[in-house]
C-alpha cells in the first residue's frame, strides 16, 4: 500500500461528514494548487476530528506545503446536543462542552502528519487577521449558520492570492438537501473574482482569477 492510499484509508475511517469521493476531490484540488505555487499555504476552516485535514495533509506532504487547520474545536451550532449530528462521545466531561481537539490531535498523530499540519485553535476571524502570507488553497467547512459562514468567507477569501483556490463544502442547490449559507457563499464567489474549476457532490472548487480594485 502506498503512503497516499494509507492516508486515504485513515481519512475514511475518521469521524466526519465528508464522503470518500469528495475527500479524494479535495486532495486532488489542493495538490494541484500547491504544485503550481511557490511556498504554498493550505488553510482549512473547520476541522472537526481531522477527516478533511488528513486529505489536505496528504496533499501538503506530497507538494511541500503546510496546512493551517483552524477550528475552535467546540463544534458548530448544528453539532450540539439536540441536533441530529450531535456525538456524545466528543463531550468533555470536565465542562460538558463538545471538544474535538483530542480526537483531531490523535488523527494527525496517527497519520504522522505533524510535520506539515499545524493546528490553530481559536476563532477563525481572529486567526485570519494574523496571517501575513497569501493563501494558496482555502477550504471553508466551518459553521453553516448564516453569520458564522459569512464571517469565515469574509475573513479568508481576501487572503487567497491571484490564481489561488477556494473550496467550499456542503454546497446544495436544492434547499431540501442542506442549509443555504454555503450555497450563498459559492454563488457570491462566482459573482466576484472566482471561477469554478470542479464540482464533486457538495464540494465546489473555484479559482481566483483576478483581484478587485482596492484589495
């Protein structure tokens, strides 16, 4: 088994909500973007237990990139108690809050990706304000509530360099299939400086073709 196959197997076995074909597509898009860049950074907004982080880490390992994985690790609104995707195994008994950081750290350690994956624990917007280098590939998969999703987009999209790539997860054209904010982000990106590169399931991959004046 190759190293890539081994990592894909680990990603597929990790808790999370990304289908296998979307994970492979995420890897392909990140790898292509990083191979076309110099000194690339991959940013992941929303990591949960590390499923998507492993796919992105595999791309980083093969291309010499670094993944900045950003998450407060307390779960978004739709992952709290009382919602369908709530997982009681991820509740910290010390304070009764969801805490995915231990699971995420174990996933990255098991994948032996600690050399190219950096976990940044905190608010997405706060972290973005301290990023000084352009982002080659940005994957937005944080909270899907209106305010949270738009805050992630507004914080990170301007940091994507010209020719850089934006990936958005859980984009559903039919409202019956999922929440509206990721679809709204996707449509807004297309109406500005991004053009679509690929679509797999609910994953949309877009390239920044030009900078708007003043950015």
